[in-house]
C-alpha cells in the first residue's frame, strides 16, 4: 500500500469514527420525545428541552408512585407526590365547597376519589417511561398508557424533586 493510500485510509477511518460519535451524541430518533411523533403532533413534544435520564427517572418515580398510592387508597402518599400549588387548590376546594371536618388533601381525595376495580388494577401496574420535557421548574412526563395511548403528566420542580401538578394525565391526540 502506498503512503498516499494509507493516509487516505486513516483519514477515512477517523472521519467514520468521528461521525459515529457525533451520531451517538445526538441520540436516536426513536428515543425521548421523538418516539411519540408517529402517535401525536402535540406541541408538548417540543416543550423546553429533553431532560436527562436521571431527571426522567425521578419524574417517572413520582408519577408511578402517585398512581400506585392512588390505586391503594394511600391518600397521604398520593398527596405527598403533588406540588404545593396543587395541594393549595385541593385544600381551597375542600374549604370552600365541602363540609368535610378534615380539609386536608388526604381527606379530600379519600372522600371524592372513586376508582373502579379496573382503574385500581391499571393504576397499580402502570409503568411510565418515555420523555421528560422540561423548562425551568415546569415539566411534562410523556409516556404510553394502555393501548399505546400517549399521555402527558404536568410536573413542577420543587427543590430537587419533581412533583405532580395535576391529579390526572392528559391524553395527547
């Protein structure tokens, strides 16, 4: 092999390796929010930026923990997964629109949440995952539910923890 061909081969190999590294750094088009683009054209897929894997896992744990606690009627744990703003709304509603003696979030959810056996079952086994879209202290966990339906759960960052900013996920059409 001539010296010119050897240099060309080395240059080509370096360029190919660099291209592979750059493609890996950009991520796969099937991960993050991109995995949902064939199911929905929701603007939430482009909200903010894609969260890190660690942030996404924390958000998944918050959402899964809420659904699991709800399925078990563990209202104190469910309420512990909610943002302060959501808790304030619930407690305001409990004070202004009910005659409950205990106006706390657990008491309110316990009194006004009714799940069917199927809903309890589905909530207990839900495994969320997918994409965390975040901007500042606001975020959305986007995930597949039953039947490959795409959902987004609004989240708020309080301190270092993601918490739910809603009692239910939104279906993304």
